[in-house]
């Protein structure tokens, strides 16, 4: 249920900014592909599994589950700095930003 709520929140953000969440953005005419997977403007990753979560907490967080931040996560691909600022503003306004990565 949490993943569905998260995905709907992210979808609302990108649509409000005029981004089609289901489009495959192109870089130099090619889809963005990582590990054989093509990214859409909004790509929500599957939730981290129990085994991987426990392993990560044990090896990276000394057993502290409070440090686990990415059980649900997504990638949002924007085309302009204005869209990037808009995504950040909306996410900060919702209080849901824990960490951002620019890849």
C-alpha cells in the first residue's frame, strides 16, 4: 500500500509540472538505460526486499533500522532547470525529501 501511495504522490508532482510521467526521455536520441532497464520520466523502483534491507542495515548501518532511507524510491527525469526546481520545491513542501542524487 505504501508503494502505491508514494507512486501517486510522485505522479501528481510530475504531472503538475507539465511532465508526462510515462514518456521515455531521450539523450542524444537514445532512451536512458541502466542495467538493461529503460527509464521513464517517472520511474518508481520496486520496494527493497526484506533480505536486502536486513543485509544493508547490518553491513552499512550497524543494525540501526532507523538509518534505512530508501525502502521506496524513484527517479524523476526533467528537461529544464525550472522543472528540477519545481520537483524539489514540491517534494520539500510535502516533507518527503530525505536525500537527493544527481546522476
